[in-house]
C-alpha cells in the first residue's frame, strides 16, 4: 500500500477569518469549498504547492480548551496534537511571521533542530520545524 499525502483537518470558528489567516500568513489559496449538511459543516480545502489543509467550521462547536493552545500543555490531553511543516530556517521564518503579526506561542532551539509554534486565529497550534536532514 502506498500513501503519498497527508491532509490535516483543522476545526475553525470562522471560515472567512481562517481562510484569510492561512492566505496571509502561510500563502495558502482556496482550492475547493463544500457543505456537509449531515453534520452540518462548512469545509474549505486550502492548497499551497503540494501542501493541503482542510478547514472545518461547525456552527456552535465547543471552543478549544485553554490547555490545547499551549505547546507545553497540549500533550497532556489525548487526541491529535498539531500540524507541523518543515522550513529551511526557523529564525528567518519567525521574523517573517512577526512582521505579519502572527501569534507566536513558542520558539525553541534543540539539539535535534529548531522550531516555532504559532497559533492560528482559532487557537490551533501549528509547528514549523528546521531539521538538517529535511533539506539535504
């Protein structure tokens, strides 16, 4: 069995605001929109090159608990944690995000590589990782 693409699904509070966030901060564009009446939910598939993200808005959904908004407390709750992308240089990327006004949750430099966690407009954590073996 061959698998070739992972498309993370992120719950959001406001589809228009979330689409704007992913366009402004990460350069994604809307590839497709749909409604799932059985839930009900609004869905937007976003794409940037070969990367895709599915945004999922459900009316009156419970908000993300505060502990899920922090990189160091999120792992204490079972379930999916966050989306992660590889970047060539974390420090350069952090500067770009700061210039755009991103909500930066944590920046770290470890033996295995560097990382930055950002919160999107719904509070979802997104990690960007710099590891030498990813770019060789």
